[in-house]
C-alpha cells in the first residue's frame, strides 16, 4: 500500500486531534484528492506492521493527551470487552492519569495491553534529545502507576518519528510501533460505513490498525463491531501488538515472547 504525507496546505477540521494530522499520518493515496503524495520511507527500528504471512491483525487505539481533562470512549471499551477482542491501547501519560478510574475494566482484562504515547502529545521531532527522553520517561512512570506494569511499546504522537526519536525511545527500553492502516476515525467527513468498508477491505496479514479511544473518533464505536465481525469472517484473528511481533527479530534486542 502506498503511503503518503499530507500536503501542509491542506486544511483539516478544527476537531482533529492526535493523529488528526496523522490520520493524515499515512493515508492511502487512493483516498486523497488534490494532494501531491510523497512516499514515507521506513525508519530503522520502527515497526509499522507484523509478518505478512499470517492471518493475525493488531487493533490499536491512541489515547492522546490534551490540555483539557481526558475522557475515555466507554462505548469503544464496551465493544472490545463484549466481543472479547484483543487490542493494544497507547496511553498519553496525562490522559491515563485523568481517566485512571475509568480504565480499570480494561486494565483488568488480559486481552488488552497498553503502550506509551508520550506524556503531553508534543511534536517530538521538534524537541531536543533530553526533552524527548523527559516526555517519554514521564509518561512511562505515570502509566506504570496507573496500569501496574511498565509498558514495553511506544507510539510517537502525530505519527512523527525519525531515527533520533526512535533511538531515544529504544534507549528507554521501548519498542517503537507505528501502523500501516489508519482508520480515518478522527475525520468528521468520513462516515461510519466508509470507515467499515475501508478498514475491512484494506487489512492484510500483519496489519496494525489505528483508531481512537479518547472520544476524538467520530464514528469509532459505531464502526468497530462491524469491522471486527467482517475481518473475523475473512479468517483473520485479532492479537495484541506484542503477540503480532513476537517472532520478529528486532535490532539490538531479543524478540518478544
């Protein structure tokens, strides 16, 4: 799948959040109009998908911090719990602190794993190495306190990651995870059925799908049950990111087990 960066002249709705630039993060060229695509190169140490010779998929959710008090999309959480669907949730540190009580049902479910999504959702590539380490490290401490275990996965805010950001995250003992299938759920112009059709048709073996669980996805909870059902009917099974990449050889570290 060809991936592209969004032309900076394109205007997005003001409600766009976290990966809002980023659902633009890496949107398929076929979904865009009037934008000059530029292929995004792979970055050493950054994982965008699992093995392609598998029928496993990873469903992931970003929970982006903001200046206001964070909120959990309880409808999304309910779908995951009721359908017994494994998922990986990347927690903003401040967001996790804001919603710690509401997170308890997900934290207690063995099918759900959690990763680090920085503390205040900054543009990490604009920061010094020390500031990047402080952002990720503060989130790591807060998230560990909320969920009772230290995350081993990290996803950069806005999908903005380069070799320097990846190296800092790895120095803190984290594996850098991005994605290859953005759902488009923060875009108010994309309908529930458009999200369902797109994700259901574009998923491949090893895909890492990204959606939102911080109430900034417009039709996430409505689209999610049908996406899960459609992909299971196609013979795919959902696993956590850790399970998806467990057999992958990671530079400088042992494979996950």
